[in-house]
C-alpha cells in the first residue's frame, strides 16, 4: 500500500493497536516520519509564522474530519506533529492505522502547500 492509499482511507472509531510488522510496513510508506517514544513524529518547516499557522489551521480541519487529533508543537517556522492512539492497548496508548492514515493526509497537505496546488 502506497502513502496515497493510506491518505485515501478514513479513520475508524474503534481500532486495534498496530502490530510491529504493520507499523514497519506503514512507516515505510511515509517520508520523514519516525517512531519516538511510541508516537509517530514528523517536523515540518515553513518560511514564516503565518505559513506555519496556516498549515496548523488546515491540519486542524483534517483532525476534525477524521476525529483523530495529534499533539502539536508550533514555533515561528516549524510544526512538530505527534500521533498516537490513546484508546489502544487497554487505554495505555500506542500506534494504530489511524495514526498512519492521518500522517499521510498531513503529508499530502504539506506537499500541496509546497507545490502551490
């Protein structure tokens, strides 16, 4: 499955934790994402604060539509996005398909900004 296929999927309300094998497969489909402390993480760079906040606002729409919300660290020209699914592993959290689906959608958003499409 390519990243485009991930981004065409929708998040599900109830999902199981992703197996380590599934995490590896889905991570290989994304560019620039890593797993850190059990979260899917990527930093995005921008020209200025206005562009950073425009991205964050567009990302908020994705989060709303998918009902899956990342942790964001926003600075002048950078946004770090961290995804995990709190409801998996008996409430202890971890990664699920939803994290990778949203990551692919956020990548598509960022790529659209970069190409001016």
